[in-house]
């Protein structure tokens, strides 16, 4: 049984990546930080979901460099 999922991202410039995962009620679940992602390439963070309930979660993916930042919200479905 695979209890891991991959969160993939593709930064276009040097930046720090912060990924914060919330459930539908807005409760904090998990966070990840990557300070040296590969630029112009696919990067991947593994999330162990073995103790995570089935359902929909939101990942806030934030890329920041200096005073600039950009973020996106991505839906994640966990099904065991």
C-alpha cells in the first residue's frame, strides 16, 4: 500500500518554496520548506499520508525571493 504522495513544482527563478497544507476547515496539517529548488526543472516533495484521513486538502504553495513572492492554492485528494 502506497502511503505517500508527491507534490511537484517547477520554479522559474531562484526562490524559496514554502508549502503549507490545510484541511477543508482551514486547520493546519503539514508544512514543507525547500530553500534550494532546481530552477527550470521539476522538483518533488514527498508527503507521508499514512496518518491522514481520506478527503480533500488544500496546499498553499508560495515562492519567494527577496521582497517578491507569489503563491497558488492547489487541491489535493487523499484516498487510501
